[in-house]
C-alpha cells in the first residue's frame, strides 16, 4: 500500500498549514467557541488538538470534515476545498487547475484567498488582515 503525506518541512506546505490554521481559528472565534468547546463539538479527545490545528501543526481527519464544517457553519464543499489546498497541495493542484506543485505559489495563494473570502463573505466574516 502506498502512503504519502505532504512533507511538512516544505516551506510552502508549512505556510499553507499556518494559513489554514488561522482560518479555522477565525471561524471558531466567530462562532463564539473556546478551543475546549470546539473539541467537544467535533469529538476531539483533547482541546489541545484544536490548538495544534490552529497553529498549522496537524490535520483534521477526513472522516471528521462534515462535523467540522457543520460546527463552524461552513458549506462542506467549500470547507473541504480550503483544507485540501493546505493539506494536500498536489491533489488540490490536480483537481483545480494547477498541473505541478511548484506552480502553486502566489497565484495559488491568491486563488485560495479568493475562495476563502467568498466563503467568509457568505458567513459575514473577515480574513486575517496580514493576507
């Protein structure tokens, strides 16, 4: 069986994970949830798991995507697409028009940002100012 995850040491992947973490944190805070409350709602054993995700140091298990999307009030397709961009840029690039991982740079980031901004506008939220 072939099993490969994106190398977390890749600077691009590290940055994408941090961006996803900031996005998850903002969505959680918009819902008025503490990390402990979020952990309870999504079935995480420890609230520190939420902290790790928000710092870009972990991944939401795929079998929990729908629960997370519901708790955070995000349309599931948008939620998964945003996570896929950060968690698996190679697959994201194949599905959404980037043919090589090396091409997922500034343009890919801008595309990701536009998707997120669209979703947040739908929720009435905002994206972190540093982007």
